[in-house]
């Protein structure tokens, strides 16, 4: 372990403190990170690259990859086949949902939102955590609404059987209550909380995409034009393309897949 007292280190400690104050980052169970905040020093474990268990099409995993990618945090990516979860994943996470981020053996982050926020705590070049302070609770509430009510309706819409059209449509109507709420915000500004994207846009984007893809032709006829524009814009960017690269399921004997490659990150940050 290395105790660093550089500017970078204190900036990192400040950011953790900020996240805690904002109520966005749940305090880690891990004493080392708590010590880090209290002492104001950053204790860096010499881990070159955390391990990310991911599934390309999972919206939660997309959310995590968006954060890691924008932050330029390179991970050892392990694509998971959900029907054949690797023993290594089950060992670190009893819950075994993806994404899971393993920060050496000292800490495992099991929730996609925590991974997104952890990544931004390392580096937030696009200012996704910036907020005017007034909006913090509202921002968190919108993500919570996405993860709870909206995702529940979305699953009932997406996975309704062919013989349950009425149920599917009822769930779709319920989803749209949330979508109209997003659209109303997006009529006022380009992004959900202002003229620049925030972590909220990135946390919600993969789920709106999932909704749209259930019946894309129908989705495009709907009267939430600002939302459709927002979705199209974010999906067309390099960042989103970069998180959707395909990888075969990880096998224990495989060499590490470093993702995003440091080269890719440099190229995107320079553009
Ligand atoms: N609350 C979790 C939910 C993650 C989640 O449910 N992921 C799905 C894939 S999209 C999963 O792993 N499901 C377990 C399974 O299918 O076995 C998070 O935010 O990370």
C-alpha cells in the first residue's frame, strides 16, 4: 500500500466527502476507505485494474460502463453469461447480479449506481456530478423512481408473453407516466438537469433505451419528442458506442481484457 499526499489524493478524498454529503455514495463497509475520508489522506491500494463483471445488454451494466468509461478507469472486463455465472463472480458476490466491480480484495461494489458514482469520484472530466446544490435530492429521487417504479413497469412490458397483450399495454402506459415526466424536463433544457449531461442522464439512459427497443417503430410515433431527441443524441455519441463493444463470455483461463483500453480513453478525451 502506498500513502499518497499529492494534490490528486486530496482531491479524491474531497470528492468522496462531497458524495457522502450529497448522500450519493453510501459509506463503504471497508474501514480503509472510511479511514481515507477521516484522515483526509488517500490510501491507494496498488491495484492496477479493478475487475468488472458485466453483461453487454444489461442496462445496469451499461450505466456502470458509462461511468467507468467517462472517468477513464480501465478495468479487467469479464463478460458474464447470466445462465452460466462464473464461480469467481459467485465467490465475491452472493447476490451475483451484474454489474459487480471488484476493487482488489478489499472492496466489492455490487450496485450499478454505486459503480457509476465510484467511477466519477475517481475522475469526473465531463462534470457529471456537478450540481447547483438545490437539485441534489431531486436528482437522486429521479434515479430512484427509474430504478423502482419505472423498471418494474418496464419489465412487465418487455417480458409480457404474446398472449398477455393487455397486460403489456397497461405496463407500457405506466412506463409512459415516467417518460412524459422526463420529456417535460427535456423540453426546458437539453439534459435532465440542465444544459450539460449529469450522472442522472447516464443512470436513466439505458432504461429508456430498453423501453424504446421493445417496439422501436411505435416508440418513434409517441409525442415525447424532446425525450426521443435526447435518447438519439446520447446513443449516437462515441461514449455509448464505446461501452457496447462485444466480448465473448469470460473464461478463467483467458488473458485479461483491459477495457476501455487506455488508448481508446486518450483518443476520446482528446476529441
Ligand atoms: N440493483 C442491481 C440490479 C442489477 C441486475 O438486476 N442485473 C441483472 C442483469 S440486467 C442481473 O444480473 N440479473 C441476475 C440474473 O439474471 O441472474 C444494480 O443496480 O446493479
